[in-house]
C-alpha cells in the first residue's frame, strides 16, 4: 500500500486494541498511535540491511497456494517476516530496540500482505511492469492497487477508516480472526488472480468501469480485514 493505505489499516486496528495493549504500546514501546509507525518500513527501505525484508511474496507462476520452501526459501518474504516479527515483539530475550523495530515492521507488513498485488507474479514484479490506462491517466497495475483504488470520496483517512469499521459485522470478525499469515497470503493470491490480473478493458484499452469497481470493493475489504487482523494479532501478542 501507499502511505494512505497503511494509515487506514492502522486507524482501524487502533479502534480495536484492548486497553491493556494500548497501555503496553505507550509504556513499553513509547507508541501513542499506530499511524505514527505505519509507514516507517517503507521509509527505511533504501538503508543498508533493509533490503532483506521483502514487502511481498512471489508465489510461483501458475500456482495458487504458498509453499515456503519453493516461494520463500530465504524466509525474507512478507509472509515469513510476519511470523518472525510476531515472535520477536514479545521475546524478552531480545533487546528493547529490536522489539520496537519488530513492532514497526509488523504493523506495516500485516497491511502489505493484504494488498493483492503483493502476491502477484515475479515476472511482472507484482504488476509494477504492467502499464494500465485509467481514464486519461497512465499508471502501473501495482500502483493502481497500492493507492489508486482507495476511494476516500473526500473524507479524511480517519473518517474513511471509521466508515469502513462501522460496516463490520460480527460474522466477518469471527471469520477473519481465524487463520495465520499463510492463510492471508493465499487469500490475497486468490484475489490477485481473480480480480487483479483479469484486465477488463474497453475498446480503447482503458480499464473497464467494472474492473475498477470490483477493485475498489476488494481494496476496501482488504483494508478492513488487515485492520481487524492486525488488532487481533497485537491483542494476543502484547498482553
Ligand atoms: N514490489 C517490488 N517487486 C515486487 C514483486 N516482485 N512482487 C510484488 N511486489 C513487488
Ligand atoms: Zn505495494
Ligand atoms: Zn511496504
């Protein structure tokens, strides 16, 4: 996601944190709001060492289900890093600064694994190499899904996050809180194959309204899911 997507997910997660976990975040991690750390992992990407944390997982072309030994042999993909940082955040044997860093990665990567293009194909770098036309604009498929399909409709990020969260049902919460980072990976993979790469276009080569509408719907649901799951993960990990 772009900065806005990460902030929306952080806002939603924050609405669902248990009071004890809020306290832990403030007291032990010196973090008052998740939005303040949500984009840190993208800002430090160019620093030495950061290169070994991928914000995506490339599942083998033609395959739907993630297999660690095949798709992430170095365990540096978003899927495996979520497990690694989840364990590190609550590991008392780790230095404090390393646990803070793990939390900052975790908040970011749980969001990124919900962006369907982050489960795209290696050959087009998750849509980065695919140029698309949206109305009169040209962009690439990855950027479109990172930010172009987020439909704020003039609202602030907080208002948009509140509106998404207000539509959440108890059934969705129950359903979405099952499963781990591998399940989230496979879900995003299915979405990118069904809605991402199926480039419906009009006669002039512009993306069809139907494609964009479906994409906006998928993006809204993925942002909400990511927020619900991030909160649940933090509520279990930071008691
Ligand atoms: N961003 C950069 N490279 C990528 C890839 N191969 N897949 C998904 N997202 C990416
Ligand atoms: Zn992206
Ligand atoms: Zn990222």
